[in-house]
C-alpha cells in the first residue's frame, strides 16, 4: 500500500522518520554518557527506537511502491535502504544494552569486552543514523524540488532553427521547432521536449499521479532533466510518455495532428484507481 486517502504515504511517514530517528540518536547518547538519566529516560529512548525502526521500514516499502507509480530517483532509494538497515542495527544494539542495564544477572554473566563493544557501537550507529536521516531527507527534497525550481527559473529555450518562428507553413503543416513548443506553455495547451522528442501532454496535466504542477512546470520547455531525474528508465512512465508523442524536435507534422488533443494512452488515466483497487 502506498496511498492513504488518495495521498502517498511515503512523504507522510518520512516526517516521522525525520523526527524520531534524530531524537532517538540524541537520547541514546545522553543516557549512555550521563548515568543519572538512564533509569528515567532509557525506556523512552527504546520506545523512540522501536517507532523509528518501524517508520524507517514503512518508508522503504512505501518508497518502492511510490517508485512503481510515479518513479523515484535511484540515489534516494539506495540511501533510504541504508538508513533502514542502520536504524535497525541501532535498535538491536540499544535493546541489548537496555537489557543489560535492567538485569544484574545478565550484566554479570557477560564479559567486560562485550560491554565495551556496545559502548562504542551504539554511539557509532546513533551518529550514523542521525547523519543518514539528513542525507536521505536532502536527497528526497532535491529529487522533488530541484528540477522544478530550475524549470521555473530557467530562461526561454533558444531556437537555433532558421525561420522557426513561423508557426505553420503554407501547406497546413507545423514544424516542431523550439519556437513552436514555446507557444504551448500552459496547462490547457502543454507541449514539452523530452530526449529530443516533442510530446503533447495537455490531456495528462491533470491526470499525472504526482500532481498537475509537475507537468505544468515543463510546458513549453525542455523537460528532459526533470523527467530523467524522476523516472530514469522506469518502463511505466516511459510507456505512458510514448503515447503522447508528436514527433522528433524540428520534424514536420500536419496541422490537424498538431491541433488535436492527444488522449491518455489506454489505462494511464485510470492507472491510479486501478492500482488502488488491486491494493484493496
């Protein structure tokens, strides 16, 4: 399951990870190095670690589900898996330490070397968990916003094609030039360039699972970087995109094809609802 009330669970659960993991890490370091805090606060740290481990696991699984739906950058997914593993290791080590502190019998039966290993391993995993939480959060924010901000701040496409400002020629055809793409720059008339091909995304703006703003940001622009960063070579998004193809950049198409609003490929418009019904 990757949706709750129609919204992706992944960014929601990420907020829990971003809060719980740093709190657990700081709490573990405090109870480890300040003995007077142990009896009162170590159970709270353990509880935070339990919730952190569960949240990190859900974040990893929901991220994979979200990647199937709208794509997810590989670097962010890899960092998220590492965080989940490190937090789990942190939880296991702290749990052992907690049991040692609560049971004199277990404490006396274990060698001092093992206790020293725990006193070194727990701070390492705590600090690593804290750092990875920041790294994963940054990579996720970068994947979500970097290209959208860059697209909103980017200048106009530079047209290198002679006489490309002519929208159509005398025989009723349209040149897929940069100047032509620039005229289709709104949600109600949206063309974009991806990997050297021109796509009419008008009918898909409101149907995009990631929100209309994602497509609106590349209307009348070259959306290659935004698409590649979000979807890379994922088959489903690339198959959907193919259904909106007008032709290669600078190719000539008929005016009739150019003026036609291409409908979403079969299944793409209901893609989200179909997946939800399967999950139910």
